[in-house]
C-alpha cells in the first residue's frame, strides 16, 4: 500500500471533518422536527392546533374525521384590526383588504386608540394625509364617542373617519355626540378638488339629543357617505373661508330637529351636493318647536344640487331659505328626482323656497306636497334682485298658491317663472300664482306650457293674480284648467303659438 503524503493526509482529515459537521447539522434538524411533530401531535390530540401562536398556517389536515367535511363545523379567526375573514371551503379568505389600517379605534381597548381624536393625532404625527403623505383611514368600532363642548380641529386633507365594515349603514352603531351646543368637529382644510375629509357610516348626535353635534366646515372639501342622525340636533355650518367650499352628502339618512337649521352656508362661494339622502322629522322623539330650514342659504350659495332624495317633516319653516338681498353669486338651487312632503301638523305656510334676494331654481321630475307655496316671499326684495325658476315634469300640491307673496310685499325684483309639463294643484287656495302688488321697475314674466292647473277657482274665474299689466306678463300654450278658470287677472296675456 502506497504511503500517503503529508498533503493527502491533511486533505482526508479535512474531508472527514466536513462530513462530521454536516452529519451533526442534519441530526439537529431532524431532532427539532421530531420534537415539533410531537408538540403538534400532542396539541392535536388535545383538540388544539398551535393556539395563540404567530406565523402562517398553510393547511390544516386531520385524519380522524374532525372538521371533515369542514363546512359542517367551524373554525374561528379573531382579529382586532378590522379585517373581515371568511371560510370558502377549503380556503381561508380575507375578502375586504381595503379595511386594513394602522389606525383602529375601539372603546374596549382591543384597538390601538380609544377615540377618533387620538387616532387622527397619531396619523398626523406619522406624516399621513396632506398633499404629499399617504391617506389615513381611521376605522372606528361601535360605541358612543363624546366630543364634549369644544370643536376638535381637523386641518389635514386625506383623512377618512370610517365605521367598521360590519356596521356601515347600520345607524347608531358608531355615534359622535357632544355635551354642548358648540361641541363637534371643525374642518378647516386647504381646497383640493380630488381630496378632502370623509366620514363614512357615522351617526352624528345621540338619540333624541337636543345638543346634537356641530360639523363646522369652514374650508375645503368634506364628504358624508352613509351617515345618519337619529332624532338629534345635528347641524352643519359650511363655507366662510377660502376660494370656495364643497360639502357632499351621499346615501345618508337624517332625522334632524328644528328650530335650528340643518345646513347653514356662510358665503356665496359654497357648493353643496346631495344625492340619495333622506330627511325625516315627524315629532315623535325630542320635544322641539317650529322653525328653521333644512338649508339656510341666507348668506349665499354658489350651487346646491340635489338628486333622488326624499324628505318629510312637520315643524320646519321650509326646505330652503334663499339668499338675502345684496348677496352676489350664482345662487343655483337644482332639485332633480326628489320627493318633498310637508305634513298637515306643521307650519301652515311651510314652503319649498322662501325668497328675498337673487336665486336661480331648477326643478325636474319631482313631487311636492306642501302646506305653503312652492315659492314664498314675505319681505321686500331690492329692485333688480333676480328670481328665476325653471320647473318641468313635476307634480306640485299645495294648500296655498304655488307661487305666493304676502300682500305687504311691494318690491319683487325681476321674476321669470317657467313651468313645462307640470301639474299644479292648490286647495283651498283658488290661485296658483298670487303676486298682487308691485310697480315698475319690477318685472314678472310667467310661462305655462303643457301645464295642468287644478285649483278651487270657479269656471271662467281667476287662476292667477298679478300686480298689473305694466309689470306682469303671462304666456300660455297647450295648458289646461281643470276647474274651467281661464283668467289671469293683473297680467298681460299672450297665447303661445304652436309650431
């Protein structure tokens, strides 16, 4: 046998040493696996699979029929971060990833924060929101959150206050309340057309709460989605700062309380957007008095656009208080596909719009059952105030004249009222238009085409009363008087020519 050189001996020694190290490592891994298998086997025999341990579970396999078939029994998954999970045999599914958030508010302490204010403050410290930071979603668990008698300041865009997904649309699950009439939230954020502050699924004001909650929105864009109030004095003040302010309400249901106004605008640069919103005020909860308007626009309005909404109330003075004289701006009020009911038990002259200063009203495909007029004026305008109305495809019931002024009003401004394919019924008032007094330079122009007048006036009697032919003109085409009344007194009458 050849004698090994020193180099060969060194090589063999190194080779066997490496083999020994590899063997020791493999033995250690095998031993660990054996121990882990024993632990899992022990826990499985005790009906427990790695309880309260962290990590990823790829699969759960049983060989003794337990949980087989799995959909006839149950597996429980518990979390505190608002993640909704389900079991789609045989897969565990997280099917709502948009609810994953760092900012979880739970009153029972299972969230990171106990109040929305704490979560907001931390989000700001984290650099969230604004024009450069990532948005922050503050997810709020069920409970009543008291904002006291002061206004919590929200000054950063890109922040959303959202009820947990399991309670969105469930009124009263997450309630923001106040202990004083000035308690609530103050939103004063830079205007950003694509971003703002969002509230979703929040109920504002505790049940039958006359303090309610004040949402003081002075600048920027604020949106309410699926929000509510439950027979409470929830109030919104919007506008007053910046180039213009945008308030949106979508898919909401409000039970608000007079005599306070629901929404008050602070300047003519305010924009309000309302879609699929319901208001109910029937007087079955807190004891309140008559007064106020759902929308007080006395300080001005740029645009208020309402679609597919419904309201029924007893004690408000009306739906809209229009801008006062001397207020500039577009003054647009647009109501489309909306139903408005004012009950008998309320104000006998509760109206759709009480006007004084300039406004521009568009109504289409809507239904009104009113106590007072559609358009109602009880104070003098300033000469030159413009009142424009375009109403089409609409049914209007009212106990008073459809358009009516108090006899004390002598200055009406420039008025243009146009009705197309509209049914106008008044009872007991015999007139659909009652504007008895005015002088030059005031103007009153009325157009009826495709209109049905159904009033209490006698055949061949008056269905309209104007201030005189020098001021008022009525143009009529393809229209009908159900009672047979065919005279518009105090108007210069012009029949429209068929084309």
